[in-house]
C-alpha cells in the first residue's frame, strides 16, 4: 500500500495540473516567428504586466483542442500570448499552413530545438506559462482538460489585476 501511495504521489507531483512558480525565468534566446522575424521572449515580455507563453506541437491533439478553445477567448485574455511550436525543424514548413487553416490569432514562434521549452523545465505539450515583465514564471499549467480553461483564465485575471 505504501508503494502505491508513493507512486500516486509521484504522478501527482510530476503531472500536476498547475502550480505557482518563483524560480523559473525565461531565458534570453532568440526564436523565429512564423513570418521570419527574430523574437527574444525575455525582451518581448518587458512592458507587460503579464504575458502568456504556451508550448505546443501540431501532433499534440490536446494542444489543438486548447488553442481552439482559447482562440475565441483572445479578447478576454487581453495580454500578449506567444504560442511556441516545438515541432521539429523538418516540420517547420508545415506549421504556418497548419495555423492558417485553424484561424488562430496568437503570436507564433518556433522553437524546433526546444531550447526555451527545456530551459523552463517543460517536458510535454501543452505547457502554458504566465510570466511577468522580467520573464519570471508566475504560474504554469501542464495539461489541458475540461477544467483547465477556467482555471487558466481565472489565474490570468488574478495575476493581471483584473
């Protein structure tokens, strides 16, 4: 029984839905946007009380579901939202048409080597972070399910002071 509880505790800690963070900070790494511009997320978040940084991949069905759900909430979200693709470099040419076919209106970046993804300790998409103007992670959500959207929006409003 003790072994089962230990395993369940490990799973809950490893795959927990969300948590506040105080030790993670966006790295200063340049990424490409889908239109070829260079964006350093650590610089991009400056001047914004909070910013959303979300990691996704085309093959991740939960990511697509999450973005389909959140796409209609952009006015409610009301802060910069960077959707960072972790699709492999050989898949980059497919990312833009995929996004265009979905009609999503996020700011899309490419992290094919998963540099920023790994630097933030993310392990599997979808993984969404709310960061402050210095890039410090204030909150993160590691999964997406039927309760995730409401929890995310509530936390975003709280951290944004609205």
